[in-house]
């Protein structure tokens, strides 16, 4: 039993050290700039959107909870604390993405190519949106980092990665994943 506890303590210590080293390495890469940073909106309880969803009315949408707002603050503090330069922040037009961008970064613009296509109502937009998103990334002449606040379905489609709420997924301009950072809510 003592051996098992000892092994468990060693394992936890090693994985924490490895994780810290990976984060430090990722932060150094972010400081060099020219990265595409996908951020899944912070925690908004539920899944999809209500039947009465209206893009222009936040009261009809699934929105951030208080935990989600705290998570968005953590995201912003991460960039500020680590002095990671940002070229531009672009958000989906969904309120939960705009609120995440507002809390974390203050200034942002919106582009519909970052919108969700989860619901049947918007699924028809998927191919056009992905094309426009990739075209935007290809034509960007970024020196710092480009932040894209978006949805699970967009990140999954572009990076083939299952992101969590408030997770940062970093890629190069060719959309190769470099690393990720998760923030608890």
C-alpha cells in the first residue's frame, strides 16, 4: 500500500511538471507571434440553442453563466500576465462568443464565418463558412497573434479537435495544432 501511494505521488508530481513545461513552451511560442488562436466560448450551460433563437436578441440565446464569465476573465488574464501580443480578436456573432471576447479582450470585431452551424437552421452554411475562415487565415499578414472566439463545431471542423468550453487551441497558419490550454470554470 505504501508503494502504491509513493507511486501515485511521483506520478502526480511528474505529470504536473510535464504540464507546466508544456505550458511554458507554448507561452514562448505565443510570444513569438504569428499564431492562430482558437478559443471556444466560455462556459454557457446546455447544448445548441433554443428553438426561438434569434441572432440579434441575446435573451433568446444560450449565454454565459457566472462561471463562464469568470472563465473568460481567466483567459484575458492569461494573455495579459504572459505579455502575449494580439494582432486582432474576431468573434462569432453569437452572444456567448461576443461576451467571452468582450470580457477577455475588450476590443473585438465579429465575422459570420465563425458562427455556429450546429443547429439544422444553420447547417447549410458550414461549407461556405469554413471556406471563408480558411481564406481569411490564408490572406492574413499577422505578425502578432490572431484570436478567433468561436464554437465547438467550428474548431472541430477546422482542427479536427474536440475543445472544451473556454479552451484555447493554438495552431500555426497551416492549421496544425501546436498546443492547448484549458481553463476551469
